[in-house]
């Protein structure tokens, strides 16, 4: 397997006002990263250096972040990363089907010498060596191998979630969309190893496709005619679909028992775009507890149980507790924030007191002055 197909989100995620500005796979994570970093890193760590990325709406931030793919060793003359955005290319007359981004990606895959294709979602947080799953896929003689994690599903995670019914021999015999919360279930990772010939047949004539449609419509209808096997991943996983899940999974990274195995699992590192930033500067009265603080920040106040992205300024006397502050946020002197999520370039004026709740954090949109 030497090619990956990323079905990037066809529409922005419902993430507060921020959903209108970035695709789901471009959402920030853990102070330094974006969600797409995990998919790209997993691919190159597994020896996959040809990636076809089908883009949805609001993909400009995603393209800016990935660039040539140099940080993931994907800036290659042969192979590398190819983008298929939702607009026709070239000067020939527009063809309603062949100019769809998915169909242009399929033509690219047809011309690539490979027996199997890794189909994946660009917004799943995990660290996987796909080579183990590929060996299982080949040994089983499977048409499709679906990767999953077994865990209890929380109510906030239900939207767009897919679960599998699995036989004793590991074969998938049913697919459930948005299963009930509470019980342990076989939750899909939005990742499949598919025979090339099978993939081309499934996607033939499709105008657009995301992972939910691939599993619930295309794959579910072919369970009887295809041998669909399952492969279980036991590591940390997260899927950010809302403000609640964004807050919960980002603050998960404050726990080293979850963070350390995710970012350096068996020597497999998660790579991201590198920015030239000055080291963070801490004032004489700065007080930091159980927090992630990125480069380029100035911290003069108190920060507890928070995730602080690049170039954030917390002025003297300010208190930031249980918050996520994205880059270029400024917290004014003597301001107090609890359970707050700020998007980029937010300014909190001095002496302001903002209070959210653990189960209902308050989101402040990009560029707002409060």
C-alpha cells in the first residue's frame, strides 16, 4: 500500500462561529497542532508518501497549513500530496461529473500502481501504524478492512458517529449510524484499507463522499457482497465535532498519560508546520500550573489547567483557569477567565470577568474585542 485517499470534510464543522472560517481538519489541537497533522503523520510514519486529498468547503486555512507538505516529507516530485478542491480546473468546458474533486482524485488513483488504498478522515486524532492493519488485511484476503476503537460513547460524540456490528471471526456484518450513548461500542475511526479495484467500483459515479457516506451508504450496501473485516486500535482516539468535544479533547492533553503515548508512540512522532517564534517570556509574577503553553507567548499573570496557543499575551494580574486560548489572544490586566475558548486574535479588555461552565464553555469568535 503506497497511496492514501483523504476524504476531507465536505462542509465545515459546527464549531461555534468558527465553523465558517475553517474546515474540520484544520481545527487547532493541543497548543501546537491541527487535526490534519495526525492523518498526514500516520501516513508517512507507515511508509505512505502519495496522498490524494479531496477538499471540501473553507479549505484555504488547510492549504496554508500544509503548503508543499515539507514538514511531513511529502514535498516530492514523484508522489507527495495532491489537492483536489471543489472547483473545475483547466480551460476546457466544465464536465459536471469528471470535474468533481472526488472524481478527479479517482482518476489520479487509477493511474497509480497499487493494490490497496488507505481511505481516511482528516479530522481524527490518533497515532497508528497502518502497516500492521495492512498485514492483517492481506492475511485475511479482505476486500475492505475497517479500523475501529472499542469504547463507551458519550452523548456529545454521537453526531455523525458510525459503529460496527462484528462477528466472532472479525467480519463486519452491520453498520449503525449514531448509536446510543452509554454502552461500549465498536466506534469507527473513519479509516479503511480497501482493494483498489473495490474502491474504484464503490466510488464510480459518486459526485462527493465523506467518511460517513462511505460507510453508511456505499459500504453498508455492499456488506453481503464484499468481505469487510475489522481491525481494532487500542490507543487514544478523539474526534472533534462540536465546541464541547473540542474543549474536552484539548484539555485531555493536560494529562501526560494520554498525551505522551499519542505524540510519541513507539517512536512515531506527530509532525506539524514549524513556525519561527521566540521563546515564551514569563513575568516575575507569572504563575503556571498544569498547562500547555506554546512558543511566542508572554505570560505575566496566572494560568491554570489551560491550553495556550502561540503568541498569546496574559497581562499582569490576569487569571486564566480551565481555558483554551488560540493564537494572538490578549488577556488584559486583572481580567479573569473561567471555562472560556477564544478563537484567534481575540482581545479581552482589562478588569473583565468571563465565566463559562465545564459542561458549557463559552466561545469567543475570531477577532472579537470583549
